[in-house]
C-alpha cells in the first residue's frame, strides 16, 4: 500500500468520487427536473446534493487514516475541500 500513498492520487480520488456519487444519486433519485428549477435557491436541491456527495470522501478518509496511509488521506481531504467550500457558500 506504500506505493499508492501519494498526495496527487488522493487529490484525484477526492475530486472524482463526489462527482461520480452525485451523478449517480441524481440518476437514481430522478432529480434532473428539481435540479434545473431550484438550482440556486438557498436550501435548495444543490446544497443537499453537495452534502450527500461529500460523504463517500469522508468514509474514504476514515479508511485511509485507519490504514496509516497519511499522504493519501490528506490528498482526499484536499480533493474534498472544493465541494465542502461550495456547500458552505451555498448555505449562506
């Protein structure tokens, strides 16, 4: 597991996993219409979607911390940061 313990791998995984999870969630829950109409409303669908999409990153972060792959975990946290900041910006 040492050869995968790199910052850039964690950043890429941290950026891709929430986007893939959000697209899957939109498709399964059939949120295309509400997402188009309520996209920029405060407390709307977009803010909740960002909250849901960050959960897989946080679970992955926990797994990487328990397996002592510190650089990979830090990269995942840095990759999740844009989603967390967008969630905070939309909630204000």
